[in-house]
């Protein structure tokens, strides 16, 4: 990680808005290393089409992507910083919000040109084990024309991780921290987040609806959950 994490600020954002974003979490070199590992595994035929729901049935009208589940006991060496962060996040959330988080799961995810994932929440119907979603993007030299943004839908009527009602921003045009021309702005109750290399997004899984907008170039990320 390029800088130390201001945990009080990040946890306050998670509690108030249901998500937080860390830019430059991982260096470009390490992102490239993970992409190389992705491609080697794909050449071996390890990836499979991603499914939907508890049955993992492939439904291309809802989701089009490829994935490979990571072994929590033997995660890729290049993912060490992310796994360390996940353990730290789990400890802090349990201490601050008494969430009772017990373990994690994660997978490599690749979206090819034309792929997408329609609006959804990250829990199976009738189950609520996935509490916190984390997504680490690896895409080098990403441009808006490549698509694939994460669209987060925000509803102030739904509760935050601590059980309190989320705070309504003073302006739906409020600008969040970004860099260069990558300004993150509220747009009619949703926020589009570009999948830039090294960017880490964390959000409250049970209620925060989101989708992956259509991709026009290969889009690489590691996605996972902290679970009860």
C-alpha cells in the first residue's frame, strides 16, 4: 500500500454511506503481476463462466464474466497485501460494529468485451452470510471509453452496518476524493466508479445494490466477501 489507511475516516464512510474507496492500494507493478497470474491460469483452462445465485447457474442475460475461486488456505502470493487488509478490516469491523465476521472468500474475475453484470445485491435469497464486499481492480491505463464501471446505487432509507440510518449527502453533486479527471460524483442516486488499477472498493453487501456496466476491453479484478 502506498500510504497508511485512515481507518476512522474509512469506517465512518462505511457507516454513513455504506461504502469507501481506497486509491493506489496496490502498485502498478503488483497489479501487472496479478494480471499475469490471471492469464496463466486462464491458459490452463482454470476459469469458468460465472453463475448467478446459490445454484451458480449461468444466466448470460444477467451476468457475463469468467472466474476462478481462490483457496483461502493457499491464496496467490501476489495477493498477500489484499489478504492482510481483509484480515485487518475484519478485526476492525468486529471491534467497532460487532458484526461477528468469521471468514472470507474471494475469486479472480475477468470481464471480456461485451460482458456485464446487471443490478443486484451480493447475497443469495434467504441467506445473509456475505456482509462486506471488497473489490480490487487491476486494469492498467483504463479510460472511460473502455466502460466496465461499478455503478453503486445509494438509498438513504436503508440502514448502515451499525444499524443506523445512512446520512443523506448535502448535495447529490457532492464530489468525493479522486485524482486528475477521475472525479467521483453523485448522479441521480448512483455513483459510477471507474475500475482503475490499484483501486479498492469496500461496501456493505446485504443492501447496497450495484452493477457492472458493459465492458469494451478486458477488465480484471479480485472480488470477495467477509462473511458471518
